[in-house]
């Protein structure tokens, strides 16, 4: 996957985290702000959570 595409995806996932945890928005509010469906918000929040959990894992040998 090209680096530019990965960076774009990371920015999108970061926006979901920002709106939920720092903005306090619920699913419907997030969908409205981003102009997407509530189902997309739910799916993308799940993906963002997985990305965050993977990033929090210790690296082998550390």
C-alpha cells in the first residue's frame, strides 16, 4: 500500500477518535459532521480502535 494512502487512512481514523473522545460526539453527530452514514461511523470507529490497540502493543524484543 503506498505511503500516501496509509497516511490518508491514519488521518481519517484519527478524526473519528478526535470527535468521539475529545469532542464528545455520538455516532449520529459524528456522521452528520463528516457527511457519512451512522453505519460507516460505527465501522470506522471499530477500525480506528484496532489501529490504536495495535499501536499500543509492545514491539518484540523491547
